[in-house]
C-alpha cells in the first residue's frame, strides 16, 4: 500500500487525459497499465494487464455526451494490482483485469457527476459569462480541469485501497490453474475485441475480407514460430 | 455584409490584428484543454471561448473593450464538435470575429459549423485512427515487443496524427474563415475513414491471435480453445449489440469466474 500516493497521482494524470487534457491517449490501458506496472516494479505484468484491458477498451467509442467507462484510472488500478500480485500466479491477471473493469465503471459514473458539476458551475457563473468576462471563461475552464484531476486521483486511490486487499485474498484462495485462468480472461477480452472490430468497421466496403486476410496472416505467423 | 460577400476569399487583417507565433502557441496549448469544462448544457462551448480568447485580444479596445466582451460572450455559448476538429471552429470563428463580420452572420455560421465537425471527427479519430494505432501496438505486443517498444508503437503514430490534425484544423479554419466548409468537404476527409477502417480490420485480424497467444502463454494447444471461445463470444456480443455493452458482459463473466474459482476450490 506504500504505492498508494504515487499511484493516485499517476491515475490522476491518466484520468485527466481521457477527456480534459491533453487527450494524447497515454491513458489507454496499453500505456497506463504498463506504466503503473513499472511503478509497482513489474512492467511486463503491467503490459499483460494493459493488453487485456486494451482489447476490451476497443469497444468503447467516446462519442460526445454518451456515457462510457473511464479507462485511465481503470488501467492504473488494473496494472498496479496485476503487477503487485505478480502475473505468473494463477488468478493475478484475472483479478487485475476485474479490478480494472470495476474501476472503469466507477470512473464512468464519476465522469457523469463531474459534467453535472461543471454545468452547475456554469449556471452559477452565467451572468459573468454572458457579459463576456474573460475571468469567468478562464476560471470555469480551470475549475473543470482541476475537478477532473482530483476526481481521477480519488477514483484511483479509493479503488486501489478497496480492491487490492480483496484481490490479494482472492489470489491466495484461487482454485484453477494459471493456464485456465489466463485462457478464460483472454477469451473474454478477445471476444469483446472481435465484436468491437465487427461493429465499428463492418460498414466499410471490403472490411470483412481485410479482417479475414489479417486472421490468415496472424495464424501463419503463429504456425511459423 | 451579404452571405455571398462573406463567402469570398478572406481578406488580409489590418497590421494591428495580425497574430504572432507566441499567441498561436498559446492557442494550440489551450486547444489541448478544450474539453476542460465539458458539461451537458453548453458541451464544449466554454472551451471554444477559452481557446479563442488570446486571438480576440486583437479586437479594438483589447480585453477591456466592448467588442472583446461581446465576442467572448458569443463564442462561449453552447457548441458541439469533436475535440480535435473543434480547432477548425476556433480558427474560423476567430478569423471572422477579427474581420468585422456582423454578429448575426457569425452566430449563423457558428451554428452551421457544429454538426459536421462532430461527425467527421468521430468517424476519423474515435472510430478510425485510435483503434488502428491501438491494434498496431497489440500486434507489436503479440510479437513479443518490450513494454517500451509497445508504448512507442502506439503513442508515436497516434500523436503524430493527432497533433498534425489539430494544427491543420486550426490553420484551415484561420485561413479560410467563412469559406471553411470547402476544406471539410475534401475527398481526403470523406475517403479516409473507409481506408482506415479497412486497414484497421486487417491489423485486427493479425492482432487478436498474436496478442491472445502471448497472453495465454505456454503450449500452443492452449490457444485454439481460447480463440474458438472468443469467436463464439464475439458472435453472441454482436447479436446483443445495442442492448448490452461488451465490457459490462466481460465484467460479469469475470466476476462469475472469480466466484467459482474461489468457492469451488
């Protein structure tokens, strides 16, 4: 638990990147979980958790006002838990992924609350905004950015503090082998990814043939190894 | 000013309204935070005003003038667009504000800009460039790349496209002003989403088996049942699309698996 503060800070930056600043996508699970894994001392396990969560996150399209999971804080928690439990223990990757998904749900809910809070703040500042106050426009923007940073830090810290002890207990009492645990988790992630690829791209002319060609190449590479 | 006159090529700004490199850098940095105060009432409207504010300081009277305050109030109201493509609006609206276009025409132009800037960006970036670069990084992961390499394979191309798009959008908005619609109708922007979708489909085909193989690890015979289960799961998810989201079903499945794994030990 000594990692809680640095983890919360990292999660805050990842959470901020999702929507507010700078949207350079270092909040994507592939990046964020790997970096938090490195923070905890096992970047490789962080990368495994990141790849698993990334396969699932591909299904999320952050269109405008739609409600979607927040993957920045989620990846920080998922990567940290997998790495702290060590990925070569049966159940560690599964539990890390599970903690990441639960945090993504919580983070998505807090994003909605943040947007309601921003709207309330804008309503309160309406007279100043309508009069073209430079201070009000800049102040509202900075208030929103700060609130998001704090939101993401709290989500990361609270989620890690609650899920890490539970995760440690679950892994200590885990039944199935490493192969079965990894197999189930990977199958679930790949299923979500496959459905996402179909949903997002199937309307593009010829996309299904490109996908089939890609699968052939992928299997050829695996057979050639 | 009539609409036809307004659609004529933009005229050069007077010397006192020209914009220096420092101001452009400030505007560009602010564009990275355009969604900072995103909310369900004005969406990213306040962000548009926030990004444009350094440019509006060139209006007669500066930040204390009535022109500045009127323009900032007008530009900070409701606006919807993809965050990267909103730079088109910031550039174009700032240009028309500094070109003494009548307020009523600016407001009509602002309303007309919002729709296309949302749909083009969503298709090109969220449903195109982002999944493509993410899947390319998953291919690198599947090939056994180190964590650093995998991160670079994603972040470098993604942000090359991202930052170039924002810079282009700001430039095209500023240089075309009221005539910016022609740039948005360019064949490149219309065809790119389909080209990217085809490329992403091919890369996805490679990425899924390779990434799965690395995640499962161990003997190759472990992989086939995993991919078969994933294929069946994907088909089922496509069938329930619109009613259930994939990630929530994955969460449910893993919760059940964890319970069975611990209770049935």
